């Protein structure tokens, strides 16, 4: 990625990303260790590269290492290197990624997946900036900055004795939290523009035009795959519909292959259900007994009246809580009606199975007994 790509990522409009950008600007010139937390696909490596490119080490190497992708038995030799004859097949000495990153930044991605025995050696490396190659006895000093990242909750892993507490406090010097894309939907239009420009620079065909309805479909998605999923969707759109106009229906087909959805029809059905709910005196009486004082909406109320009805709650109104509660209720009932089958419930709800699983985790909903 170019320096411009990093800058665009850190110029996203959501308050959360503005806070991240501010933190990056402050800590990049320092040599301190940085710890980035966030779900998979949220852009942790982009933030790490941004820190590197804004530091005095920008002319040095940026070396990314996925701690969960390297087999356990190879991780030590990959990080620290090895001497000739250290093990069968070691025909010559080899520098590890620690040495290769000297003068630059070593990005330890998914550090939560690192085995406990390697965590001990990494702790010493971070504290002393020295290490020993596999099969060697001579300590090697190296000038490197560490940026670590994970999608896991390390404090929970510490309680489960799967991550060392002393290592956590050693890497948690400057923590940066990246929220999931579903919590910063206002970033989507800016991300769309940035991703499309990058594709065009890489020689992709002329990008399609996304209508407002297409963008609204993207903004209504739950994004379990975060920014990575958005990038994949736009790459698919660019490859299949170059220089064409993509509306909401077509974008729904791209998001849910084989499950085209009429977004407008779904919205109309939801509003009709809400209007009926708000006008049902028996239902409102039950709510009134619990929540205290909702006034029934008049029969035949239009959408604006229904909205005002819910906004008039004496205890205040939270759109996010009401929508979350509605989602959770639909999920519980669909699971109950399908005997706990996640696949069947997903079909009933008109969403992908992976999306339903993510929502079940989000709302702490288990399968019915």
C-alpha cells in the first residue's frame, strides 16, 4: 500500500477512527511498543504500517509476521533464525525475522495465537532487544520497534492461562482499539472511494457506479468480515460490472449470492408490523405495565406517527437498543421454530448462516434446548 492509502484510511469520518488517527500521529514518532486490538479484517495491519511510515524508521523494513499462520515448531526459527547444523536440514546459517527487521518495525499479528513457550522468549526479546539464534550461543542485539495486534481478548486468555500476564503488560504500552465496521457505518462511503481508487491504480477495469440505494444496502449490512469483506464485495462488483451502474437490488445479490432480497419490501413489511404493534391496545397495555406509560398510536397511523409513538417513551428512546432487541427477538423465535437449526433459521430470516452465527454471538443467544 502507498502512503496515500494509509492517509485515506486514517481520514475516515467516524469518531472512533478519528481517535485512532490522532493516536497514530502522536505515537508514530516514538519508538515505543504499540498494541492494536480489533476484529479480523478491521485494518490492524494498515494502522501498523501507518505507524511505521510516520516514524523515523520509515526508511527501514516493515516486517509482518502472522503468529497464528506459522507452525508451532517453525515459529522460533522463523523469528530468531538458526545456525548451521542446528537441526536436520540446517545446511547454513539463516537470519530470522528479528534480524531482518533491524532498523525498522516488526509487526507481530495475532500475537494471541503465539504458543506459551514462545511468549517467554518474546518477552525477553522485547525487554532486552537481544536474542539467540536456534542452535547458537551468542546473543544478538537488534534495534527494532514492535507493533503487536490480535483479535482476541488477551485479558480473558490470561485468566485461562493461555497468555502470559507479564507479556501483556509489556506490549500494552500504547493500546489502540479498532471497532468493527458495523459500529462505524458512516465510514463506508469514504472506504468505498478509497478501495475503488486503489483497484483502478492496480489496473482493474473502470469501476462501476454505485447508486445511493446500493450504498444504503452496504450500510445496512452487519459486516462480520469488516473492511476486508467490504473490499472483497467491491472487487467482485468491479470485476463483474465494470463501468456499469449498480443499484440496491444488484448490490443485494452481490452481498448474498443466491439470496436476492428486496430491501424496500422488507422495510415496508417491518414498518407495517410496527404500525400494527403500536396500534394494538392489548400489546401496548402490556408494555405500559412494564415500561410505564406508552400511549397507543392511533389506528391507521402512518410511519411518521409510528416513529413519534416510539420516541414518546417517558423513559427515553434508544434506536440502537430497540433495533437490537427486535433483531434478538426475531432470532430467538426463528431458532425455536426450526428446532435450533442455525441453517434453517438463517433461511427463515433471509440472511447468511455466518451472519446469523455472528449475531447469535453478539446477542449471547444459544440454541434452544
